[in-house]
């Protein structure tokens, strides 16, 4: 009778020889032979340690199948099968072996999910099956629950970045809150302070996302919709309602979501400029939006709100420059008007000649110093 070690080595060798370039039907046949070889090795296992080793090998085999099936739903099935074998091995295998297998499984699961265009319901269904299959393994359940919460949170964040889809973002945030609570309870049960801190940090990130990103975006989008419904001459009370909603959105961001904060400041600047004619507040909000935008990567120069801020600031700058010039011209005109009688006398004196002009200057506009060039000139000329 062939021993366990020989059968397992033969199975692993058959797995290694499995090529991606095979035709689908031939690949399926080879894959079936590989699984048959692993089944024979598993049946030949006589000790708990051998059985756990066989399960870990099967876990690795299914992860390889998942990589070869990348981009298809079969990859998710392979990932799920690999986890079931990892769970079976967890009772007897060493902690380091389980941890190594879990890291490989986690990497493969993320790759399989990333390569598929799944909606939120598909993701939730996948993770529900994954976590439920590890109910007896507290350590795996804790880590997988955190993976589940983190993946759902990341999906919600991508939805927010792509199009401010606060409804999906809120749903993701609330869906992620359940698994993270399970993770915290499991970590507390294990008395693992590292896992507890990690789970609590993830919980804080989820609630920050709900409050500072989704709820803030919700207030901003509602204000956008109300602003878009305005006619040529909206009622002032309605305008202030929009201002209140944008202010609420800014307060809820708590400087955690820069993009949402930039949008709210930009919209608020537009409201103050176009509807309330409060130019100082318009400039303040638009400048704040532009300043914050410099910290966003990639820089949102092509966004509509950013270009609107630049237009508002440029127009207000031109208006202020024109007003300052007009004020200077007005002040200069008033001064010239006050000096007009004196200028006429000076002009008349100048017309009579240089000596009469100097006499007029000395008498009408005497210098403050006792001895000046004018006094010296009058002395030289012999005039008193």
C-alpha cells in the first residue's frame, strides 16, 4: 500500500504540471485527476497531523485553481473551497502553518474579488458564506470578520469617490458595522489585545466614514438638488436653507473628507456670490476650497466646482480692482476741484513771467523753512 507521503507528493507534482495553456476540456480533465490524487492522499492519512497537512495542501491547491480561473465566478468558488479545507486543518495544524495559509487565502480572495465586477449584494453573499463556514474557529472567524468589514468599507469608499453615491456608502457602512462587532467579540474572547485594538480601530474608521463622508455627502447632495431647483429670483429664506445644509455638510466632515469639504465650500461660495451678494464670504469659501484642493491627489483641476471657484475669484478680483481705481479717480477729482482756484492764480502768474510767478509762489504758498532756494533767488533778483 502506497504511503501518505508518496501520494501527497504525487498530487503536488500533478498540480505543478497543470498548465494554463490547455484547452478548457483538457484542463478540466487534468484538474479532476489532481483532485483525485489529493483525495487518495487524504484517505491514506492515518494521523491527525497528516490529515491537517492534507487539508492545507488542498487549501493551497484550490488557491492555485482560483488564480488560474481569475476573472470568472469559478475563482470565487475555488476560494470558498480553499477556506473550507483551511478550516478543517485549523484544529490540528500548527499556528504558524494556519497563519501562513490564511495570509495566502486572504491575498487570493482579494485578487478574485478585484477581478470581478461584483455589486454589493454579491460581495455580501460571498463574505456571509465565508464567515459562516468558520463558526467553530474563533481566530479565523475574528480575522475573516475584519476582512469582511474592511472589504465592504472599501467598496463603499470607492462608490463615494466615483460619484458621491452616499446611499450605497451608508449601506456599506452599516453592513460593515455588524462584522466588526463580531470581530471585537471574538478577539475579546481570545483575550488577544492586538486583535482587539485592530478591530476597534476598524470600527472607528467605519463610523468616521458613515458620519464624516456619507452623512456629510448626503447633506451636500440635498443642498445641490435644492440649489438646482431655484428659479431666477429664489426666496431669500430658501437660499438660507441651502446655506444651512452646506454648513451642516462642512461641520459633519470634521476635516476627514477633503473632497467633500472642498465641494461644500465651493458650492457655498457660489451661493454667497450669486444669490446673497455677500462677496467677502464668497471669497472666503472659494479660497478655502482652492487651498484644500492642493492636498487632494490627483489634483481636481478639471472638476466643475474647482473651475467655478476660480471663475468667481477672478471676477471678484477684477471687480475689486475696478472699484479701487474708480475710488482713486474720484478722490483725485475732488482734490483737483478744491485746488482749482489756486491753480488758476498760479497759471495767471506764470503767464506774466518768471519773476511774477516766483513772487506769487512766495506770497501765496510761502515755504516752511526760513531760508530756501526761493528766498535766495528773490534776494539775488533784488525783489523784496
